[in-house]
């Protein structure tokens, strides 16, 4: 296909998605849940066919020079398919967000005015690597009444095509328009360009992938984008911190799963807790963490004999996604707040303290999506927040901030019942 | 200034706004209200100086070939300045949106998790023509804890500069950072380009102006934009409509102020209400409205002797902002819904009916920001909704849809109080 043909294809997909979205917006919960249950069954029943399609991607992986962890994430097994199907059943069991009354307003003229949750319309999801995202995103969009346009990466092309086929057959079998979920059937970069220009029919773009994919999307999209950048999170140990709690939360935040966005990258210690620092540094070192220290932290740790690396300013802005931590010392909570607001990424930051006033200063002052008092940053997650499911963690401030569940895939409308009121 | 110097200037303005926004986020309500009260007084006291600066713009208006209505909107009088000051006092009297608890969540691990309203940070406002927007937007942003960067049009340059000077002097006198409100001191187009690239420091752009200004903003911005496009609104007269109510609401929606976005542009009549159409058409004609009719409407109106114009398909997509209306006839409510969803702009649409089932079908099915049952579309407005104030009416679906008040200028953060919880 040449670029004109791809543009035409994408325009047609977007127009069909928009028509389907108007049907989805008023679909009863029972129909949506019937589809989800049927899809879960169908995925398990088709495990063999999914694994066959997946084998084509795995064959191609070598030519694409994918790293071992990427191949691992790409691989389907019967167990992984069963887990994916279980995820679909869980979405079916969640309450339907559509139609809920968000607020009853009090207009001066006295007519009945309510703010009601409704689907956005058409959501474009742009993702890389893991093919289970195809199913995860399709079902979250559908449950929230949205049509979805999926644009997966070339490394998972055959797996994605097979999953999309199963989804669409199940939609048709349940009496829902097949156009409710569409996968763009080409990985040509031009298709992404074309999708990002469909601002008359597509209402929101969610890129799920690395920073360069998100940057490309933001720079080329006419459609609003909800960004999911990664996290530079800090743990701040206040003067009044309980020593055991400080160690336990710090080690959990840094080490339990260092590769994720809500893991800690920076440790900030109040000078009044200076005597705690050697203990914390030893615990980090014992857990395999490399210590990068500024001059103040270094002075306090020299006697410990622990291996230390000098931290640069750049280190405190860096998401390592690895067993490395940057350490600094501050004079007070105000300085910690300032440190985080100028170096962190506004994702998740924690204070450990027994001092309520210091906690309040931190929680108010730190301009991040999630702020913690005496708990690990690792809880920033849709399931841990009780949202039931998660399409991602927004690092944006408009529309959705932090974990995004079904409610965050919706917008609202104002509904007015009058008695003939005129202005 | 060359383009590099302008870029440097705008980057500096944005960085200073970001720093000021962190201060504003925790500013007590009393300080913000003290500033607003002082500003209202100051505007009245400086009326003479404002009118002097305004005179320079009015002198230049001729060279810019401004139309008479544009010159009218540009002109300051002591009365208009007093009204502007009164608007500032009203904003002072509104509740502070910052810090309100939006929701208490129920996370599985049981820690205390609340969603709290907080300012967005830095908001860029791009506007044309009326200089009072400088004051309106600055005070709404400030009350909601946001720093603002204002970019007015060249036709109001001197007025805007004077107003910004008064605002900044009043900020300084109240002990708030002057950088909380900054006007870009050049109307060079390059400054707008530069502003739209400051996505590290500016969090939201609100363009207030014509369609071409909004399009330019969307196509060039890396910062999320909340669009304020205009409205193609419909009034649908159902079979079960009360005749007097139908006429009263239709005339109000079309004629009370035809130049605004919530005025009706399309009239849709159920075939079961066909006998009502001549009466409605006559009332419109008597109010000076030109009637543009499709074939079905024409057939029903031929006998009336009223002057009729043939409507094109384009007419039903057009915002006239004038005393013109397009008229069609439909078989049922489902067709009316379909007509609106494919031709309207998703702004405000009304059904007039005594039939609750038909009303429910319309209110659910029409995919617009505001849907009315038995009331005029003219109520789509922040004040009429009881929001107290309005920065505009969003035609977007993300973040804010419909009238935007102080709450809609805010985002939220999640605040967690734990007892040492780890994952």
C-alpha cells in the first residue's frame, strides 16, 4: 500500500469506529458483559491458534534482533492465555461506569441539572511489544462504552492480528458491531501518522510504550493525548521517621520491583535523621543496590566503608529502572519538597515521618500525582487503588492523573430536565 | 527582537510562571481574596490610565481596519471598567476550589486514600480582541491557584499591557510573586509558537478566539489544549410537544442572542408534529429569522406563504451566528438523534416533548456536552449552571466538557496516609 491508500484505510477505520461508538454508548451492561464472558471462553478455546500465530512473531524476532527480555514478553503460553482470559472475566465483573450520576448541580433557575458519566467515544491505543495489551485495552475500552482503534508494534503483528480476529468474531456473535474494536492491519509508520490526524472521529490517544513513542505521538497528534511517561520517584526520610519503618518502606520502594515506574530512584534524608543514613545505605547495599551520593551524603557515609559512587545532578533526574539509587541530605522538609518539585517527574513520592505537621507540609507541597505518608510508592497502581483495573498510569494533569481505570476512560455530559424554561 | 530572542523571552516567562505556580498552589484563600479585592479597587482607581492606554489601541484600530463591532468590543469606558472590577469581586466571593476532597477511595490494603483537588500549575491563555479577557482569565487562574501566561491580540496591545501592569503591581503589593500573572510583551507570532512548545513548564493551553486561532493552536502545540469551538445546536420538536412551550423555547433558543455559541441553528420537527411547523415557522419569520428548508419541511410550509430558502446539506452543519435557521422533518426520535450526532457540533441540543420515553431516548442518544428536555439551549453557561464563573465552554471531551468554572481549572492528586504499608 502507498501512503494515500494507508491514509484512506485509516480514515475508513476511524469513521467506522465513530459509528460503532454511538451504538456502544447506549449498549446495556448485560450485552457488554455477555461479550466479555464469551471472549474469555473463546481465548482459551483458541489457545492453539493463538500460539501458532505467536510462533510466526517469535520466528521473526531474531531478524528484528529483539533482546531476550523482549522475546520473553512477546511469548504466549497456554498459562499466559488463561491468565489473559481471567483478566477479561475480571473486567466483566466490574461495575459499568456509564450512566452514573457524578454530581447534581444547583443552577440559579432551578431546573434539574445533572452531570452524568458517558463514554469518550473513540480511543486510539498505540503500543509496543506485549500482544496481551491488544486484549487488555480492547476490553477496558468496550466495558467503558468506547470504540477502540489498536495500533500494535511490528514485533507482535501476527499475534495481534489473531487476537483481533477472535475479538471481532466474538463481537459479531454477541450482536455488537465488529467495528467496536479494530486493529490497524499494517505496521507502516504512515498509518500512525494518519491515525493521529483523525481528530474529527477519534477523541483520545493513549500511547503505551517508551519515551520516544510518546514524544512522537505528542508532536504529531491533533487528537488529545494522555501521556504515560515513566517515574522519577523519591522517598524522603524526615527527622521524625521511625527507623524500622523507614528501612522497610525504602527497601520495598527501591527493590521489590526496580524496573517499574513507581519504584524509588532518589533517597532524601533530613539532616536530623543523619544517624539513620548508614543503616539505610547498608540495607540498600545488602539488597544489591548501587549507592550514588552527593557531597553531603558522602560525608555521612564515608565511615561506613560501603562502596559509593559520586552522584551528578543528572543522576537525581534519572529513572534508573534498576538497582541504583541517588542519595542526598536536606536541611528540612521545605528543602525536600523543593528538591522533588525540581527534579522528580511528578509521579509518586513518599515522606516517612511521625510528625503530622511535617507530613502535611510534604503532602501539600509536593506537586505529584500521588503523595504518600508512611507507605511505599509501589502502591501507585489501579488495582491497589481499588479501581479494579488499569489502562495505565497517567503522568498528565488534564483529564486523568495517576492510575487510570474505567471511570477515567469516560467523559461526562450535562443532562437538563426543564419545564419550559427560557433565558 | 529576532526569533531566538523571542524564544528566550518566552522560555524565561514560562520558567518563572512554573516557579510562581508552586508558590500559588499552597497560598491561603485569604491571600488570594485579598489580592482580588485590592485589584478590583485598583482597576477603578486607575480608570483614567486604562482609558488612556485604550485610546492608543483605538487610534491604531483604523490602520488595522477593524470592523465597527470589533472596535466596539475593544473600547473601555468608566462603566465597563467598573463592571470588570465587579467581576473580580464576584470571583473573590466564590469558594476556593483548591484542597477540596473529591473522593475517598477504598483500596484493598486499607490505607487512607483520598483524591484532592489541586491547581493544574501553569495555564496559557491565547485570546483576541476584548482586553477585559486579560483580567477575567488572570483572576480565574489565580483564584484556582494557577499561574497564567496571557497572550492577547495586537489590536488590544496597549490596553493589555496596562492591565497586566496593574495586576502585577497589585500582586507585589499583596506579597504574591509577580510572576503569577504574566502577559507576553510582544504580539509577534513567533512568541505564540514558542509558548506552545513549553511543555515542561506549561500544563494547559486555552485558546479563546476564532476557529483559525484554535486550529493553529492545536496543530502547533505540544501542550494539552482545551478547545472552545463554537456550536451547531438543534431544537427537536417531538410528536408529543406542547405547542406553546415548543414555540417559546424555539424562539428563545434562536432569537434571544443569535450571535452566541448556545443559540439554535437547526430546527428538527417530528412528522407527528407536522401541523405545528407552520406556526413555528411564522413565529420565527415574525422575529426576523430567514427559513432554510429541506424538501420535507418545504412541502409542509409551501401553503404558509412564508418566504423559504432551499437548505443545502452544508446548511445543517453551519453555525450561522445570525437570524437564520435550517429546518428538517424526521420520522421519529431515533432519526432526530442520528441527525444531530452526524451534523451537530456536540455542544447543546434540546428535545421538546411531553413523552418521558422519547425524552430519555434523546438525552441518552445525543452525544453532546449538554442535552436539554423542555428548556432552551441558551442555558449552557457557567453562571446559569451555578458554577459561579466561567472561563469558557469546552467543546472537548477530555478533562472539561461544556461550561468550565474554577473546578475545571484544577486537576487532582492522590494523598495516602499509611502505617508503614509495603507491597
